[in-house]
C-alpha cells in the first residue's frame, strides 16, 4: 500500500445546480520519499487535492490515508495535530509574517513542533545564513520562498506540500527553489508534493499526476527524473 | 444619457452591496455617529426643556424679581417702591408660616395673604375657583399639600399663628411659581409642609411684611436693588438669584447646560476619531476597485462622489438617528427625575436647537471630509498602480529591542505581539485611545458620584457633630432652660436668621448662624477640628466665600431684617464647610450688638436619650427633629438627577467602548486573517491562536486603560466645577478603589469583546484566506 492514498475522493463546493465538483472521484497513490509533481491547467483541481491532503479542507466523500492515518476520519483538532506534526506547507505567495524576521518566521514553526530542527541551521541549509535578521520586505521573492521552505522544513515533516512554489518567481530564482526542493526530497527522504501548471517542472518528479477538470487523467512513475538545470523554462 | 443613468444605478448598487458586505463596519459608523449626537442632543434637550418649562411657568405667573421683606411696610414705603426707577409693579402681602394643628403636630403652611387679587406670583389654578376679593374665609391651597393630606375643594383647614387661630375653606388647588420646590429644609415633604394663599383682609391685624417687585423690561436689576436698599435699609431684598426655589431650579438648568458641553463633546470627538480609522480602512480596501473604475473610464468626480457616499449615507443616518432619539428620549427621562422634586405644571419640549442641528451637520461633514482625505491618496495614484495589490506593510524592529536584556527574556509569542502592535501603530493607537476614553469616562462618572457623596458626607458626618437637631419656633425658651432639662450628653443652641450681606455694590440674602462661644457640636475647622469662633468679627462658609469672592480680612455689612442700621464686620476667617452659604457668629459678638437676647431657633443634641426626644416632642415650641444621617440621605436623593447624568455618562462610556473595541477588533481581525490562517496551517490550535489574540488585546487594554487614569482624574475636576450648585462645594475625590474598579471594568469589557472576536478563529477558512491575491 502506498504511503499516500486517495480513494474515490470528491470535493463538491456549493449545492444543487450551483454545485462545483473541484475534485471528482480522485484516486492515486504516492510512495514515501517520492517527489511527486501534480500537473494541470488552472481549475484542474490540483490545489483542492493538495488542501485535502494537507488537512486544510475536508473531502465531501472518499478516503485519504497518509501512512497509518486516515485523514478523512479526522476531526478539527486532530487535523491541526496532523498539520503540526506531519505536514509542511509552501505557498506561491510565501505567507510569511511581515513583522517577523526570517529567523523568527522559521521559529514560528518550531514553537508548535516537538521534533523541530534548529531554525538557524535550516536557514543555513537553504542558503540564507546571511539574511537571518531581515524582515520579509527586505528579501527578494526567491529569498522569501526559501524562508517559507525553511519554515516548512523546520518542523521536520514527513510530507512537504508545495502549491505553485515557483509561480511568483523568475526562472532563475524558480530553478533555485526547485533545486532546493529536490535536494530536500533526496537528502531528508521527505515526501514532497509540488503543484504546478508548468509542464516542464513535471520532469523533475519521481511521479507525475496529471489532472483535468477535477479528475486524475494520468499517474505515472518517472524512472529518470531530470536535474533542475536540465529543464527548459 | 441612458448609459449615464445605468452607470449611476450600477454604482448605487455597488454602494449598497459594499455596505451589505461590510455591514458591521457601516453599522459601527452609524452607531458611533448616533452615539456622538445622542448624548449631545439628549443633554442639550434636557436643559432646554427644563429652562423652557420653568421660565414659561415663571413668565405665565409673573414671578417677582425681588421679594422685599421688612417687619412692617407703610403705604408710603410701598408707594416709594413703586416709584423707584426700573420698577414695573409692586404688590404687598403678609407672609408667614402657620401651623395646621388639625393635620398633625409638625404640619405647617407658608401663607401668603395678598392685598388685592394676586398680580405678581399669580397662583396657577389646577382645580376649583379663584379667590374673590371679598372672600375672607376662602383659601387657595398647594395642590401637592392637599393631595398628601387628602384635602379637597370645600375642606376646612384650621391655621394658627402666635395663638391666633382661624378656619379657612379650600376654594381652589393651585401651583405657585415661587415654590417650584416646596422644601422647608432639604427635601420637599408635601404631607408636612406646603403653601396657601388668602386675602389680606382675612388677617386685618397683621402687617404688610413682604412686597413683591417686578422690574421693567431692560431695567438694571443691580441698580434697582441698590435703590430699594437705599430706600428701605431695614428691608431684606431677596432676588431671583438668592430665592431658594428659583435659584435651585435655575442651578439645575445651569448644571445640565454645563454638562452638555463637557461629556458629549468628548464622546463626539472620540466618535469622530473612530470614524476616521474605519473609513480610512474601508477606502484602502477599495483600492483595486477604484483602479478598476478608473480603468473603465469613470471620471474622478463620479468616483469621488461614489466614495463620499460611504461616509455621507451612514453618518447622516447615524447622526440624525442619534439626534432625534437623543432629543426625544433623554430629556423626558431626566425631566421626569427632576420633577419628582420640582413642581412645574407643564413639560414644554423645546424645538431642536440650531446647535443640535449644527452638531449633526458637523458629524456628517467631518465624516465626509475624513472620507475625502482617505480617498485623496487613492485618487492620486494611476489606475495601473491601484490595480496592483498594495504590498504588505514592512515589519521593523521596535524600540524595546534595543533593551536587549529585557527583549531577550520575552517569550517568542510576546515578541511577535509587540512587533504586531508596533506594526499597526495607527490602529493600535485608536484602540488605545478608545480604551483610554472609556476608562476616563468611567473613572470620571464613578469619581463624580463619590465626590458628591464624600462632599455631602464631609458635612453631615464630619462638620456636624451632633446626633439630633430640634427646630424651635419663636416661643423657644432660653438655652439654659433646655440644658437643664434635656437628657443628653451635650445640648447647644443655634440661632439662625436670614440677613442681608452687603459688600461693595453687591448684596445677598444669606443665613446667619449664631453659635455658643464654646460650641463643640459643629466642627468648623480644617479636617473637622473644632475652631474657635471669632471674638469680634464673623466667619463665613467656603461656598459663601466662593460665590461672593470674599476672603478673610474683607469688610462687609450685615443688615438684619427690620433693622435700618448696617452692622459693619470684618471677615475673620473662612471655614471649610461644604454646605450652605452661611455667616457664623459667636454668641458674645451677637450680644455685643445689643439686637436682642440669644434665642435659639434650634437645639443641637449629642447622644440624646429616648427620654430627651420624648421631652422635646412634648414641647409645643419644637417644630421638627432632624437627624444628620437622614439629612445626609435626603441631600443625596435631591442630587439624584445629577448622579443620573453620571450613570448616563457611564452607559455612554461603555457603549462607546463596545463599539470602539468591537470595531477595531474586527478591523484587526479582518486585516490579519491571513496571518491567523498561516498559523492554522502551521498547526497552531485554535486556543493557541485565540491565546495570542487575547494576549495582544490584554497588552493594548492595559496600556490604553492605564493611560485613561490621569485624564479621568482631570476630567473629574473639570466636570465638578460645571456641576457645582449654589449651596454645595463639591471637592474632587478620586479614590484608588475607584481607579482600580473603573480600570477593571474597562479591562473586563475589552476582554469580553475580544473573547467574542476570537471565536471567529474557528470560522477562518484556510483555503479561502490563503488564496493567492488576484
């Protein structure tokens, strides 16, 4: 059985004639330590799937399992614990606390995680050892995204979920961020799920799930992921 | 044309939908504007209603300008008075307090026996018929007294004065404008004391001892008074300013008027400030929509007018609502409290005053200007720039971080909160000012009540050293006779009479109290110590010194009623006595004047036995007993309407605090939803996020409420000056207990509101809140 499994998962927003099926009978599996790229155009249901996987939203039907936990059975406090202990999130627009420095933003994660890593060390790992005391507004987009990744990694999560992590970045900075994410997957053996609409990014993943109109149209294992430097932007 | 109308309709729909979407903030603007004008219009309407109702009553009944009292006025005296320059009319009468023995032992009536039909101080007939000139047995009776004693038209009433007893028949029940408050002492008691009007011809043997005087329009009252006193030096001239009933009524009006310009202006200012913050935020949140309208080609005036409506519509609705509700509810409530002591026949509602309309207009204009100011920033930007989301405000280090030893000790959460507070300085400052004002108003409201109570208690529990006072009529015996037979630890006598105090060009009718040389039952000195009475001169009370501007060392004249010679005196000292405009004189000084023996009008008793009270109640010359504890309670109950205003202020402070705290909390929450959603995603439990919010609120509350303490104390001093009555000196008293209690109320209130707001954390939809900015 896969580390992550989606079984016939649906998410319907609204009701009656105005109901929107953002995820429709979605089923797939992801193995532990894989770097999985979920690919699809806008409105395909990628973010919905990521939100359901991260415990930020509840499925209308179906079963989601991560390791030995059944996410769809969890109530709100258990979902909070799940996010606290098992999941790290990286967003397109970083969502850093503007009034905290880079180091303090990472410390924010350590406050709630019992097995957190040392924030300064994690920031050094992402190449920001010289930017510890800078506020987000003093950092470039790429640097802010790296702080966001460091904040997610600091909790030492089993699962790193990234929603369009390069969407707001230029190609050079985007490549640096992707390089960092592939390194995390490789070195920490963390399961990384990256949501993107950029087909070129798909070649980085060990697994690629393609979605369209709320459905999974393809789930393939990529035996030979390419290096970041080799993908065309 | 059609297109333009469609454009207008679309913008109007947008306006109302925006209002619906930000309902709480629009409601907050409506409520704040309403609160600002409500208190103002309420108090403004109250004093105008009191003034209009009482002054109309005075005018309708031709209230006299002077009451000229003298032992016996001759026809020549009256004619001379009538011919005095500035005098319009005079009417003479005999006026005295009669016992009504059939109605009870201590029941008495102030009887005015008019020569001819009353033209001045005309009684207002409520029931029955007017008194005809030839009716020697007819009597017009105080309607309240009649009701309390179950007397009706046709009832007989026996009146007694100095052994002379006559029976009259009640012809009519009346109200008198010279007795809007009919109190012998502090509180009206219509069962015991009232007034009656009869024909002078019914008391043929009695002299004319009072002449009522009205002045011609435009006459100089001071000059006429001086003229009257020169003409009749032995007369005691009581003006409307010193006439107990009229003066008490008018000082109520003045007190309400003074209060109108203190609290409401404050509430108004705070409301305006919160409207500023709310509107600024609302316009800022409309940035991209302003950009879209600009990009669509809407002209600057159309867009500006659209956003002006954001302020105009709710502020107009709120300010008008507050004004109308204030004008039509509060005055009625406060008036009802007033007329429980004062008898005014008709409540006349004043029209909404220009100043009320002005304040309403000011509130609307202020809101519109605030809105235009907030909009101006967006107006200057290009459409393209407006369409880009505004970058979040950058974080920065706070001053506290320089103090590394302290900063290092703070927990991570506290540091985060301190930075958050510093980052949103404007919003935090407004919230703090709101809490400051709330605490200031509550401290002031509580301290004012305390100050009044403490000031009254200072007199009855401090200055007054006796346990019982027995009032005596003119048939009283010598002090020694009472000292020999009344069973009490100490018995002292007091002789009181109304005299005319003249100083410079001024004169004032005041009470002169003659006390035993070695009296011990009135602690007139500083901190309620016994003070020796002056051996030669006189002493005056603090209030008399205040209203006359007199001080120790000043030379004054005392004119006794019926005496045509001035008694020159020097004021030796001013006693810190907080109630009464009183002259104090020792028995020795009085006896040196050779104006008659010291005849007590009251006995002051220390620790009287039940037997003593019984003995005195058996004595025919004892007219009433007064217990300082009861007098204290009565005085406070007279001041009820004043303290009711403080309660109103208290309620307004809490209302203001609720709207401010809730509104600012809501703005804070809305603007930080993304931050809270991030914390939720990171795995913070609801209670942890709520804890952070509460902790931040507690810090802001503590600072805001703390900053309100000093202004609260200051405001108490200012307001107390405004509510000083003619008879009392209120000294500001702000106890630590009051400060602690007010601060605790403010804090609990703020915490409760924040607690309500933190419940919203549960409703944060992480997916929605963290959606990419489109």
